C-alpha cells in the first residue's frame, strides 16, 4: 500500500514512519547486549575482547549500508513525484540489491 506523504500534517506522517526504525534500533542493541553476555560467560575474556574489537567494523558496515539506502531514497522520491511507479519499483529493487 502506497501512502502519499506529501499531503497532510507532517508530524502525523513522520511518526508512523519512524516507529519501525526505532524498534529496529532497539532490537539491534538487544542483540549486541545478548552477544556480549553469551560470549563473556561461555567463551571467555579473550573472545569478549575480540567481539569488542570487531564491533566498530560491524557498525561501520551498518552505517555505510544505511547511508547508501538514504542516498537511494532521493531517486526513489523523484520517481514517486513523477508518478513513475515502474521506475520507483526499479529504484527500490536496485537499493535492496546494492545495500
């Protein structure tokens, strides 16, 4: 279902859009906490240090993917504004494949 986000009160349109993003971030943090607890208790201190050393690389990859996806939204928005639904679908598919 497509929702026209160019008409109506901005706050009422933005809040439902951001809720899934916030929920995803909370689950990502819970995953990180569970990872630290499991590794720290079962494998040991050295493995926990390894997880801590690799965490910034993982976050760099995630931020890069999110940044690319945000960049792709410009093209998708242009296609939507031009009422080119086929072009919008291609833009979304390209974003998914490249991300």
